[in-house]
């Protein structure tokens, strides 16, 4: 993990359970400089890394819910 990589602000991480390229960002959120808030969600579409190539309801609704809650 590159030492210059850091998370700041309010962070939402969504990852696909079958993805072999990208997984959880939890370890990044636990570094010395922590984000203001961190929420992580795992989806299971079976589409590997391609789950995010198109706007699928499985993740779009989660992101929209998070965005609307952040404004409260």
C-alpha cells in the first residue's frame, strides 16, 4: 500500500464481493490520518470488477442513500 495514499473527508467505499482486483478499503480508513467518516458496503452481483462499469441498482441506490444521509 503506497504511504502517500490517504482518505480524508466523508468516505463511502462500495466493493463487489466477487471482484479480484479491488476489495475492502477498511485498512486505509484505519491509518494515522483517518477520514471524518467512513462507511463501507459490499455488494454481490457476481459481475467481478465489471459491477461498476454501468449504473446497477445494487450500488446506485446505496450511493444515493448515503449522499442523502450526508446532507442531514
